[in-house]
């Protein structure tokens, strides 16, 4: 697959994403500068984590207006594969590609930890390599990661099975105790109706190499890449 | 501009300048002798107000090391794999093979953090990161060493909260993982918290950037980064005095950081390093534009002329004095090759940063600056910099009274003592702290905080991994500075060895009281002496660091706290290990001498409240053998987990190894033929490590121990639902976890899991 990793000023997980796609999965990957107005020939776009534009104003709020985001929005609307991780997820909600908003963690503190999440669906292009209800340990590292959606919209999201990952305990229990940041319904990651846009707060790119603690994050990239290659 | 328009002229006061006299010099913390020296160095004339400010900051303790440099020179500062001698560049630089080098340094930001904890700590991180990327190195890890007063104190809680948020917000935003560190609480730090930040970066040998203006006159001096404001003026001088009630009014001496700009500056600097358009680069840290320009000019004997009107400002009406002394953050000074400046502008502006030519290199060995159409500064550069004309002193020493005689009540109830120690804020899990730091960004942190004796961070593109530790036990130094410093170096290096990595070099941050007090200076000299002895014994040169004096307030000085940062290397990342038990049925051994005492121990601390007694001395030769053995046997695959004995002694180490086993599933079943005494369980002594060994390789392991001539004792087997000593006492996983996981939050009055 051909991948583009967008580099905003203040992105700081761009190199990690690039390294995982290129070195670990052998993908054709390049950086795309935020001032570019064309994405070029790519099959997938990754919006990386970090503090785009310093996260001033509101996380992801300024990035949404950068030249390249218009192209990303058009690409997504044509069915292109877009993955937004952490700050990238915030950009996806800010730009309307995904519903909801990411608010401050309930603790009002930054939280960085390995975090169990439960895979809610395995029939998507992002999770087909997972087993139903599988628990993956994928780290979170954010201050604004509390997913919020008004009740009626939340119902719509749940009804269309838009939730892909929920925060849970190591044994897979989804409850208040296993919710690290106060997200509604323990939501950690969602997809759009077209099934081509994924936004998630946890960082799968940090867990793709067994030498670096463990490699639970591989399943997500493997799902996307294998399905694309075999399609 | 490449010609000095004021050639031959001497500087004149600005209309707004106050008259310069001896009293004003005193207010700038220059002594009578020093002021006389300034006049002499200026050829007999009084300095202008601007010049007085420049001498004041450049001769401050913080910038000149005037009371420490002669002691620091006694440390081993070259050899091994060092690529530059200590103090030559912004950070130490050590070869790690394959054309790569590691740059690292630790620095204090104690005074700013005492009055404004959030910004003080944040800018401490920013400053140390710049020291590393100024050398062309990409930072890959941060660590920090923090000391606070008792956690029950409201002011202390405010400081802890602010410092941790400041470190987190800055490092998290720049995107450098904070992978390790230490946090200690003691009465001795109530008025004077210590905030020491360390950064580690990787650079290719041929891309190392130097802090020089070169020797080519006419080369452009380019200012890049944030605009200059009035923040942090006299920060360096502020750091060179004791804290007092008035210190709160020093808030305006504290700089304000912007990590987003730092991230842009980092990327721009590294891109500049990929060109060959630069002669040199230096960050504007303490003493701002003054220090960076003087240091660059002083390096190879050039001069610099600055047109201060060109310096980008954040505020109207700033005087030359203010522009030169501002410590506004996220700024760099670059000397480019003439004709290549456009490349520099293009790269820097692509990152939406300022890049302005503000002066040029000269060959007259002088620092000259103009503003508003007049010359305001003309000083021989070598009189300003370390190793040149800046003063160097050896102060008076007086040996203080010996430490008080040992006072301790040995624990009777071992189970309770274990839980008390695990819950002590000095021993308990620091999860509350490191959870607020992104310790994984970079996707290279192999051993995360709380998982081993040192952090492990992979070197991208190789199989290598760096092992990094930072450590110091001030209580021990308060009892015996020489012995305590030897043990501080030993423990930091041992921490690195316990992961299977070879220590390469150390960086130090020497936090002491007022050097003009003879007893304090004696302590400083002793500690530096002990540090040198240990560094020589382990072959680990001191690559650089920082001295922070005046950590003192009306109620007294901090414990002497020479924080030691160590960077080690393992060639094969897959061989390195952590401290958690990995399998049931492994043999547990205690390596090292059966010598421990209560002096300066955590048990003494929690029961008596202050240290007393004589330290158990370290045998440096035995320690070196122990570390060599650990590194070898870990790389042979014999040892599955290793953890040194530190605060709280043997039992605490065993509990921590159980608590860091996978899903907290592997305990320890311990037994001993000899009596299980309180001292064996909880007292502390150097050169001791718990290791676990698979039964499959136990014969080879024991043979190697014998060949190395190391004392060893088999103490049990991994497994079980807690840590238990047969027939004596045991603690369950739930009990350990409750004490260890929540101890710090409880002490700080926070909700569990906060």
C-alpha cells in the first residue's frame, strides 16, 4: 500500500507512524507537509499524534484549517482510507469526518499508560485480523481524550455499530473503573459510516515491535494492509 | 553589514542608563575586587550600564562556575569513548559505534521552580533539550531528578503539582519521552525544591554542530526562534543567590516557555545540521544573547559585532541592557558561512520561525554591540568566558562536626515494616508522576518507568539500546559527603549494569548550599573528591553537567545532592532485562557482600525523621567487579531479572520485582538457614543486587560467580502469591499493591489513581 503521513507543525508521532508503516510493515510511505495542496498517489492517509499548532485554541482545531486538510477531507469523502490517531482523531472530529469531540480527561491531567481496549467489531477493514471481543493493550497518551457525543447522536453512533474500540479491563470488562478519561460509553475509537475513516485515541503505532514492550498494535495495521492487498 | 561603523570608538551610556558606580556593581552581585577587575580589563574606564549587566551575568556563579571550576577540573573528564572533553560543548558527547554518538547532560532549574514551579520546571526541560539539539543531536529521552519537602505540606503539594505538570506539558508537546527519574521527599528540601532535568540525544559523528563563531570575519550572525521579551532578565544572577522571602518578587526572573516553538526550533536546527551552511550554533539559555554570543566568539578567539536594533522584540522600548540579558526561551544564535545565509533563512522560515541577521563575526577578539545609533558595549571576549578572564576561586573550607551517632529502632514486626516501607513516599510507586509524562512517544522505550533500575531506549536503525539512570541519595551525603558521592556514582552505574548495559559516562548536577560558607564548601570539595574516585574506579568519565549553589534559605541548606546521570550502551537490545520476575521456578540470589547498616536508610528516615550514623563504606573494586559480572551474565542470558538493593533494603527490592512481574502473577518464596534478621531484611548497604536465574543455567552461573570472586547467597525461588519468608512472614500481592500503588497519592492527599 502507498501511505502518506501528514506532518503538521507540532506533530510528534509522525516519525513513529512512518517507521512502523515503512520498517515494520514494509509499506511505501512518505511524509506530506501540511502546506501541500495535493496528496499525490496514496491509498491511505495517517494523521499522526502530537500537538499540531501547539494545540492552541483547542486540540486539532487549527490543523483542521491547514491547506492539506481540505485534500484529506476530499480523499476521505471519495472512500480513501484515513486513520487519525490521538491528535489525528481530534482533527477528524474537528473537521467533521467523524462525530463528537474530545474533551479534557476527567482527572484534568495528562495520562500516559498501556491501556486495554476491547475490539467491538471484527468485520471492518481496521479490525478483521482481530478476534471478537479481543482485548488489545494499546497505550494512551493525552490530556484531551475524553470522547463526548450528545445523547441522540451517541445513540445513532451505537446503533450503526460505529464504535470500534472501548476502554476495558485486562479481562475485557467495560465499566467505569476501566475508563481512564471519562469517555462516554468508554469509547476509545470509532469509524465513519463508510467504514473508511478510523479515529482512535490509543496509539497502535507504539506497540508494533515486540522489542518495545509488546506488539498488540500490529493487528490494526495488519487488518488494513492485508485487506487492501487481498482486495 | 560587515564593517563596524563605530570602529575606534568607545561605548557611551544610553540616555536612560542609571549612573554606574560601586553601589550599582554590588547590586549586580559583583564584589569590590571583581568590580576593580572589570575596570582594569576595560583599560581603566568605568563600564557602561549595559557592560555592567553583561559582566554581572557572565561572572555569576551560574555562568562562570567561578567557585566550582577548579574542583570540577579534578574529575576525570576525558578518555573512554568521549568525543569532546567535558565543558567544551553544550553537552557531553560519547561514541556508541556505527558512526553514531550520544549527547547528554543534566541541568538544574531549582530557583525558578521554587518561585514559579510550572514555568520553572517547564523551561528547565526546554533548556536541557536545546543543549542537546544545539549539538545537532535529536533528543530521544528526558529524565529528571526531583526533591521536595514533606508531602503533607500544602506548599510542597503545590510545588509537586506544578513541577510535574510543567515537565509533562513541555516534554509531551515537544514529543520527547520522559523515560525515568527519581522523586524524593525530605524535610531538607522544604524551602528549596530541586528540579534537575536531563536530556539524551543521538547524532551522527559528521553532523555534530559546534558552538563557535569560527575565525572568518564577516560571517553573518543570525538570530532564530522566538522574539525577545523582558522575561528572565538576570535569571542567571538569581540562580546565584540564596532564596529568601524576597525571592517571591523574583517571579519576573523566571522565563516562560513555549514547547510548540521549541519543537519547531528543534526540527529547524536539525535540518540546518543537514546542510553545511553553518559555522556554528549556540542556544540562548542562561544570560541569553550575551552568553551565546560571547561563548561562540570566545571558542576560537574571534569577536562579534551585534546590531541590537535588529533583534526581534516582543515588547516596545527595551533597552540594550534588557535585550542582551533577556532569557526569553526558544531562541538560537547561528553563525553561517557568508553567501549561505539564504539557505538558513529558508529552512527556518519554512518552520514559521524568525530568522534575522543581527551581526557579524570580527577578528578583534571583542564583543561589541550598538543600539539606537551608538556603541553601547565593547568588552574583550576572553574576559567574559570560562577559562578566560572570568574569576576562579578556591573558597575557604572548614570541616563541620561529624554526623550524629546512629539512632535507630529496628523493626520488630517485619510484615508491617514491609508495608510501611512500600507505602513510604520515597519508595512507593511514582506512577502518579510518570503517568503525566508521555514516556513512550518515539516508540523506542523498551523499559518504561518503574519497570527496571534504568530506562532502556532503542537507538533507531540499530540493534543498540541506551540504558539511562539518574540517582543520588542526599541523606547519605549529609552523613559523609565523600562516601555518599562514591555511592551515588556506584548506584547510578549499577542501575545501568542491572539492565545489561555498559556505563559509558556520567553527567552530574551538583546541588549544594552557599559556597561562601566554609562548611558548605568543605562538603562540596569532599563530594567532588568522592565522585572522582568512583568515576576513576569504574572508568566512567564525567562528560559535563552543572553546578547549582545557593540552594539555601533562612531555615538551612538542602542535603548535599550531587545528582548523577549515567548513560550506558547495550549492543543487542533483545538481551537487556528489567527487574520484574519473568518465570516461576527461577532461583533467586543475593549478589554482593552481606554488609548493611541503618545509617541514612529509608527505615531510619520513616521512623526517626533524620539521618544519623556512619555509612557502610563501599569497596569500589568489588563494585566494579560486580557490575562487570552483571553485564556479562545478562548478555549471556543467564540472568532473567535484576534489581539493586536501595531504599528499604532487600525486602523492598523483592516486592518490587514481584510487583513488576507479568500481570503481578509471580511472587517469591524465600528461605535462609541463618537467622532472618531485621538488618538482613531492611538495612541498606552498597554493591548488592538481587538476580533471578533459570534452573537450566544455574551451574554455569554459579561457576562464573565463583570465578569472579563475588559473594553470593541463594535465597529462594520465584513463585507464589506474594513475597514470603518461610516460617517468618509474608505479604500478599493485594497488600503489597495497596501500599505501593497508593502510597504516594495518599501522602500527597490525592485520590487513588489520580
